[in-house]
């Protein structure tokens, strides 16, 4: 190449760089505020057609504020357990396809509880990863990496839970985050208490594999974990150098342990709540205070008008049976039935709100359904990014038309779930099952017993009336659809311990 050609090439490269930079400057900021294990009714915002006693119990004024500025989604779904939801969020693939169908933690180890008759499948217990060649791992490119490559400053704060220990996917930086605050392989904190160093001893050594990393400046200060993470997220935002930003504010709250956030605890005790109930309510309000501080920073910095804010939870609250590990339950999901670990609505339907200035009218509701893998194409479309290459199949469908009021992306759509595991709690809709929703109808199939349950969700939100016996043709039709989709995704199923025979698919029984 001669000097003239080099000069032209250099000029072209500079122009392209300027073009990409200018385009990036025009992209909206995006905040994804993710809560852990928050039930559909763990808020003063009513996601049902009427207020409930739970809406009167909790105080979440900043969720109310966000709902007043944006759109509430009353039928937003996730998986019944954390890692499957978070891996679907990151990859855009349904859990049946990515096969991270239970919670991940230690390298090469399943987290399944034992069953007396069935063995779990060989699922992807090492999580997801952008690198190939790691056993029991789903290879995919994250939407964060695509945002990063398109000029976004990307911040992860809080819980990650995408990859097992000692895998690249353990760390958010692997997926395209410029900043990682306190994210690692664990799915919960050892403690929320700063006076206990978030799970470290006096010498700075972790006394639990769930010890939260990287917050040493708050050790011994009494700063609650939720508040420490919020301060660090805002600090990272302030360090941004004029790029559009993506903040994944992924709180450990309101996951166990149910520690007391003393900023709010006594208020709830004075209202007659038990110690455990008051502690949980304080976790909820502490999370809400964090949301308010993020919203305040956006307004004070002049970024509010150019920032999309999305609120979501990764699975339902603990509400299976009467007890959780020998302790009385401290929350419910009523009117939804059951909770975390269940394919009943209480385990998979989540509180979701989207604020998008100039696009979404404040105080609106959307009653159409969507699912967690939809966030992948939706966020990229919100960012104006439509051309990208990924190694995985994207099962998600953008819900931007519903935000814009230009279309209903749930119309004619089928949603599926697959949970071929024993989680370790007792309650309706739990353990070794799969499910399909189409329109108002929802079918749940239990691998172990062959039982099928059919519910009309529109008219029976609490799933109290199993209509399978009265609608055999519909049961067969939904069973065929579910079986066909599971096989197309190469989904996994449990098998008999004696003989190793796989359990039948839902359309084989």
C-alpha cells in the first residue's frame, strides 16, 4: 500500500471512528434494576386488578414513582430459579435450550437435591460462557458485550450468578462489563451486615463461599449491603467519561439471609409483623430506597430524560408450603399460588416496570405476557442496535412494540419452561416438571408422575381449579406443542434410577 493509499485508509478509519462515536453519543442510557427472589406482591405497587393485603404491608414509594413515570407489566415471567433466569437474560435463550436449568455454584458439581426414584439429567451446571470448550457450559455471546462493542460504558453491580467457580463466566468482566462491583459465582450473600464484613473474618479472609467480594471500605461500618452497592454504583456512574451507559444494578436483596435493615426494621415491628416478617419488609424497603437513589442521581445529573429504567425480579418469592427450611414463611405471593422453585404463577410471575422518556406514557399498564429472554433483543433494540452476530439462537422476542403501543408481541405466542430437577422445598408446582402457556391456558406436566394440570390463567389467577379432566383435547394439543418445542430445543429430562430410562415427554403419556 503506497503512502497516498495509507493516508486515505487512515482518513477513512478516523471517519468511521468518529461516526461510531457520534452514533454512540445518541444512544440512550439504560439501567436494568434486577431484584433477587422478589415476589409479585412484595410491593405497595398493585400488579393485579386490585390492591391486596401485601400491597398494604410493604412500603415501596420509589417503585410507585417509577410506575407513575412508566409502564407496568402485569404478566412478566422468568424461570422459577435464579441462574436459569439470569442466563436467559444474558443470552436471549430459553432455559430449555441453554440447559442451565438449576442454580450454579461449584465447578463440575450439580446442585440437585436427591429424589427417591429419578436422576436429574446432565445439565449445564457450569453456567454460560463466551468461550467454547468448557464442559457442561452453554456457549453464547451476551447482549452486554454487544452494548460494549457499540460504545457503551457497562457497569455490573451486585449479584452475577451466571457461571460456576473457576470458569470465565464466573466474572462479569468476561461478558463485556467495564466495571464489576461485588459480582462472582455465588447466588446469595453470606450476610448483608457491614459489621460482619459481608462474610469475612477480622483478617480479611472469607468465612463463607458466599462472602461478598470487593467492598472492604465498608467493613466494620455498619453499612447494609444494599446501601453499599448503591453507593458504589453511583460512584461508577460518576466516573463515566461521556459515554452512554448501561448499569446492571443487580441486588442481592431480597435473597436469604433475611437480615434486618435497621433503617426500616422497627417501623414494621411496630405494626405487628413478626421479627422475620419485619426483617423481610426492611429488605424490600431498602431495595426500594436504592431505586430511589438511582432515580435521584439520574435527575440531579441531567441524565433522567435520556435514560431507560427497567425494573424486574429473577423469580418468585419464597412461598412454597408453610415453612422454608423449618422456619415459618415471611412472605407470600397471593393471589398467586406457590413461589420460588415452582412453575405455578407464584414462582415465575414477576414485578416489572419500564420507564422510557418520550416513548412510554407514565402510569400505563400492559397485561400482555413476556418472558425473561425477551430482555436481550429488547435492550439491544432500545439501544438502536439491530445488526449483531451471536453463536446462539435467540428465543427472546422484543417487547419494544408493546412499549411503543405499536403491537402485541404476545399474540399467538407460546411460552415454555423446563425444570427437570428437585430444588429442595415442598409445595405446589415444585420439582421435575415442565410447562407451557398459550393465550389464557397453561399446562403443567410432572415428569415423575405423568400428571398434567390445566389452568385458565385469566379467570383463575390463583390456579385453584385444574381443568384438565374437562378439556382432554386441549390437554393433548398443549402437550403436543410442549413436547415438540422441548425436543426442538434439545431440552433435558430426568430418568429412572433403575434402568436409566428417560421419563416420557408430555406428548408421550
